[in-house]
């Protein structure tokens, strides 16, 4: 018998009916809500490309069961900005060409957003630590770190 789960995604209330309370949030986002920005990589909480914010904290959504979601607030990469009004992180990633295939980037943008909420001038080491759970197989790390520092500077209103 299906059960209904009520929570919010990118500021909008959602209600999904599912038979299996163990359905991962990642599947709900992609298959029920059509939000394809959050990616499936390993499915084992190892790669970070399924990262979302839950109540502001970065979480790997591939193993987060829907039964834990009622009442929570989820932010996906689609909630950061739009093509017309990108988030400073998204703009900085474009400006620095911080990525190659791009598969890891939605998870990395989410981890970076969580970092900048807490630390508006992170060092390279602090960024590396914050991205410890995000793999990038293309080796774009240097450009990714530069982009996050660039976004932080923009958000502080500092010159780059
Ligand atoms: S798909 Fe979730 S961590 Fe890899
Ligand atoms: S840009 Fe390809 S995995 Fe990171």
C-alpha cells in the first residue's frame, strides 16, 4: 500500500506517494519529481554526485530513505540559480571552466554552497576538506577550487 511523504524541494512543497518507504531520495528527485540535475554515480555513498542539501546540510541522497524526509527542506542543484540568474558559484564555475565532463559538478556545487554558508573565505585546504566526499574523475580539482574561491570573493563583494 502506498504512503504519502510531504516535504519541500527548492522552496516548494511536494507530496509523493510511494509503495516502498526505503526508496532513496535520489530516485524520488529524478523519477517522481523530474529533477535530473542530481546524479546517480555509485549508489553507495562513495562519489558525492548525488549530493543535496537537507535542512542546509550536504547529504548523499542515494541512500537517504524517503521515510526520513517528511517535514524536511531539500535543495538540489536546480535550486541554486537559473540560467538567467545563476548562483555566484555557478557563474564562477563557468568563468573558470571548472569541469570537464561535468558529471560530478552538481554534487560539488552543493558541497560548495554548504561550505560558503559557513565560511565566506575558505582556504584551499578548507575547500579540499569540504569536497572530501566528492570525487571528480576528470581531475578538475584545481579549477574547481579556484572557482569556489572566486565565488566566495564575489559573494563577499571583494575584488578577485
Ligand atoms: S551516487 Fe550517491 S554517493 Fe555516489
Ligand atoms: S568534471 Fe568529470 S567527473 Fe568531474
